[in-house]
C-alpha cells in the first residue's frame, strides 16, 4: 500500500471502528462505494493496520463459554478458570471452587433478574456462595425451591441464602423450613400441606429465574446420595443414576429415574422447573462433568456457570443432544 492508500485506509478504519460511522456514511465522505469501504476495512485487518482484541476478565474463558453454549443449545454459558493445582482449599477435593463459581453466578443473576421477577433458589454449596456474593438485585420476590439438607444448618444454608437474596433485592422471602428428604411419601405430603410450606409452593409456578446446583452420584458430591441409606443408594445406583439436581435423579442420557424418591422430597417438581423461563445451573469440576452433561441433556437447564475442567470434558462428550432445549423455551425477555 502506498502512502495515500495507507492514510485513506487508516482514516476509514478510524471512522468505522472508533467513531461508529456506517459504511454508507464513510462512502459518502470519501466519495467511494460502500463496497470499496468494506474492501478497505478488510485489507486493514489483513495488513495489521487494525487489531481487534476481545477482552474479558482474566478468570473468564470466552472461547470455551461460547463453544459450550453452542454445543448444548444454552441461552447463556459462563466458564471460569478452574482452581490452581495444589491450592489448599476444601473445594479442590471436588475439583471445583464453589465460592468462585458462586461469585460469577451472582453477577449473572444481577443481569438476568428484572424488576418484579420471582427468583427461586435450590439448595447447593454453589448457590449458597452465590447468595452470599450478591451485591445488587432488582426488586423481586425470592422463594426457596428445595428443603434443607440438614435442619441444623438451615440458618447457614438455603434458608439463609433466600433471606440474603431477598434482603439485597428488597423483596419478600419465602423460605422452606423443612428437610429435603422425608422417610416416606405420606410424611412429605403432610409437610407440603402445612401453611408456611404450602405458601412457598404456591410461588413455584410464578418463578421466572431459578438457580440450581448439580451433584454427581457419589459421596460428598450429591446431597441426596449422602442422605440415603446404603440399601437405598444401591437401589438407585442399579437404575443407572448419574446425576442429581434439586432431589431429582437422572441417568447418563438425561432421563429422569427413581421418580418415587421425588415423592419423599420437599422440592420443586421437574415439570415446574421445565416451565421456568430461566434456570441457571451452577456446578464445576471434572468429577461433576458427567453429571452436568446428564442434566444438560434433560433439557431442564437453560444456562450454566461452570469451570474450565468441566467445560473441556463437556466439549469432548459426543453423546447426542436434544434439539436446542433451552433456546426453544420461552425467552424471559420475550425476545
């Protein structure tokens, strides 16, 4: 390129990239066709006159996020860096950092929740960390979607998460003062009919955004697994359970199994979850990767916050997927 051509290319690039002018406006200014402008812009990129750099915070991985969103037909996918090997944290044993995932999920909820929404929170370490990290939310109602893992930890767990989110949003809180798993379906049914619990259940059909956690079927990584007896665990394992979300069990293909267990649980029903416009799952670590894939194949989740370890495994997974389960669901913004 000669000096005149070089200066013209630089000027056209400045008008387009920095001043935000259209190709037609630039063409009128320089007395050329808009096709000439397009060719000049393309040449400017090829000759390194213009460098386009996409920058996101260092802890986020834009390439993996986009690939994961496209692969699983999600509305949103956010991938954060996995913990550094050798980090001295309890979370490292599970291959993930629930606190970091929770902080990123809190920022995502700040984007997704709008004024007047009903936000549902299910039990999970990542959702509890997410609630603790919330700094701002539009005015909304917050409802608890699952009972507590341990009644003795209610004030430190999901009940406190609901209170915290409602406090940030300046809205009503509807916690569930009940255990997640009951001895039998009759006891669970009796609890569901109690005034405070039934009032929270009435909000389930009004939830517009939900945050849930995912567990793989192994000790310390699945709440339900740890609450069952040895014989019960063996029974559900024989059915091929690979993942658990909000006390619902799934096989590797994302099919719900062990539906009788749900009758004993205080939790939002799977059909109700499927009707919620935005369901954000928060889970990471290679140990949970297969479980995350199973739940994604169920079509119950529309968005995911995960880490690079899980994302790499999910992107290599060639298991067939249902067609665009999340994108075919009603968009909460009506777009």
